[in-house]
C-alpha cells in the first residue's frame, strides 16, 4: 500500500519505464530565471549513454530509480533522495548499466539568476558546485519530500521557494565533497545498485544489514563499507530516509491516520515514528500535515 501512497514515484513511474530508452519531460512550473520539470528516463543496460552538456545550472532530485552520473570530475551512483548537480557548460553522461529507468524533479537555473542565489548563500568567487552529487542527507529531507509530493500536485506547490532553498543548500553542502564512487569497481556499483532498488521496492520489509549483505553476497562489514562509500550514507540511514520520505508524501497527499502511515512505513509503533519524523523534518507528523 505504501507504494500507492507514494504517488510521486509509484504506479505512474513503473508504467512509464516499460516504454524503454526514452526521456520524457513534463513542465511543472517556471519563473524568471528558473524552470522545474518532472523528468522520466526509461533507459536501461541495453541503451548506450551519450554525452550531454548542461546549458544552465541544474539540480535534479532523484525521486525513483538509479543511474550513474559521469563527467570529467568523476562519477557517482545516483539514488533516490540524492541530488544530481550540474554547472553551466559542464559535459556529462548518464548511464543505466545496472537497472532500468529513473525519475527526477529537475530544476534549471539561468546562470545570472543562479550566481545571484549562490552569492546570497555565501559562495565566493565563480559560482559552481563543489561536487557532482549530494547524498540523501537529513538537511535535504524536507525539500526533497516537498518536491516529490509536488509531482502529483504541481499547482499547489511553492516551486519557486523550493528552488531557491534547494540552490542555497546545494551550494553550501557541496563544497569540499569530491566524487566518492570514482574508484569503485563496476561489480561493487552493481551490488549496491541492486541493494538500493531492493530497498526502494519494499522499504517496509525487515531490511537488516545482515539480510541486505546476504543478498549482495558480501559480508556485513564489506557491504556496510561499500554501500556507504558509493551512496554517501549507511544502509540504515538510507532505509530510514526512504521510509520517512514516503511517509511525508503520504501525510501531505492522503487523508489516512498518522498511526496507519507509521505502520505502513515500517515503524513498529507510533512513538518511534514520531521521534524519527521530528528528527528528520523538524516538526511532528501532524504539524507537517497541517503545513502541507
């Protein structure tokens, strides 16, 4: 049922990835110097990646699926909840060697507009990102959840506000974060990709470190190190944030009881859910629903 609640990346996304080898973009909103779109890519292992170039500054929130993002600066595995960062004029490739399809909420910023936002956020010198990717960090969770919920309700979402805050946080958080997956062997990336898609498919399952490591055919120690190295967070942090993002979307878009959302999100009781939700989003589930 949780997959149905998470309408931003649920049945609609799964239906679209059956098309194969295409990218479809749906405009969600635009304003002076910025644009945001719902971008669904249906490429898979049989589709050869090709070089592209960022015409503007870009921040893409990965809402579903996985892919590899590569440029001259290195390569990163993009997973749900992470941000793909692109500076104007940067060449890049996106590959799907280990899984089919992805969905992103993509913000594009005209260079002059982005440079003004970056300066206001404290950036010095020429505006650019200090990394290719930001992993699913707690500091980003509120914005990521709001953007993903907005896919199904674009007219009721404050896209300009999200875009401004997203740009500021991306500039601040990306400094000093070099690409982390550039030295990871393809086999390790494939194992972690499979684990990520397993978590995304059934986030409310009993997903212990031992069980995920066993499916990846690694020891718990090596799986933990490999997963954190490639995704930027531990398996426990990743599972928790998947559950909380989907719960946040359910609270913002569905009328169900908070206790039902908690149980469907994989939490054993309401008190644990309330505590984890407040730690992640800064407010209680009920306050989050009222604000939404």
